[in-house]
């Protein structure tokens, strides 16, 4: 069971101009107190074929996180059109909202985004160069793709970087009656 459950994400100011900021109202509940902040990120996928065009639009830390219900507005600048190939500006792309705890992503909410001209004539007869101030962004907010990843919300100090050096496992220092530390049931690979 997850220590944090996202209860609602509302896309605000949608549809809007391509150059307008993104805004999401995020509601979540925390079931156990957490020692560290939650990290929220918003990534714009600039090209389906090449992830080097992806742009991290915003990353914020939210905390402290005690037991309870929370709500905040997450705002991010629009993507930089100069970092997107011109042929990829108009059309459908993806926006990824993710949340991580101690470097472990535990939820990803993906939205399809349709970018098109705000004028019928421009849609029918596109200009030779993109008129970015006439492009409208429409996030398909009613059809998010939610992916959850099991993580350890309470890792041992030696799992998150503050570790003490562990001796190598050898027949002398290995307990015969405990589980194999590599295959412990509380460790979950990220998918």
C-alpha cells in the first residue's frame, strides 16, 4: 500500500494559448508521516521519436508531509518552442506529471496534448513558418494515463545514500536463518 495517494488532479485554464503557463490543482492524502519532501515534476515531450527534445518545465519540493489531506496549485512555464522541432509543434504530444519520494518515482500521470491553430483558416492553410502566438494548447484532461510504481517510503539509511559501508557477503558473515538481502520482499524494482 502506498503512503501517498493522489486523490484528484484538475487541469486549470484549459484550453489556452501554447505560450500560457500550465496549471494543475493537485489533491493528495498522506497516510503516514514522511521524513522527506515530495518532488513534483512536469515534463513536456517535444518529440515522440527523440527524448532529447523533452523539456522539464518545473520541479518543486512539497513538504513537510504529515498525515492528512493536501491541495496545491502546481504552475509551470510553457515549453520553449525554440527547443522543439517545428514539425513537432503542431499535433499531438504528451505531458507527464510525476511525483517522487527520496528519488523514487511512485506515480506518473500522462496527458495527451493537442496543439493546433486557434483559427480555422490557419488550420486549413498552415503558414510556411509556425505562428506560435496563434497556437492553442488543449490538454485531454478527461483521459489521463496513471501509472503507479511500488516504492519503499521508509528506506533504511543505507538505501538512500547515507550509507555505511556494508561488508561483502561471505560464508563467515552471512546469517543462515534470514532472508537473502538481495531478494528481500520489501524491495521493489521500478518499472
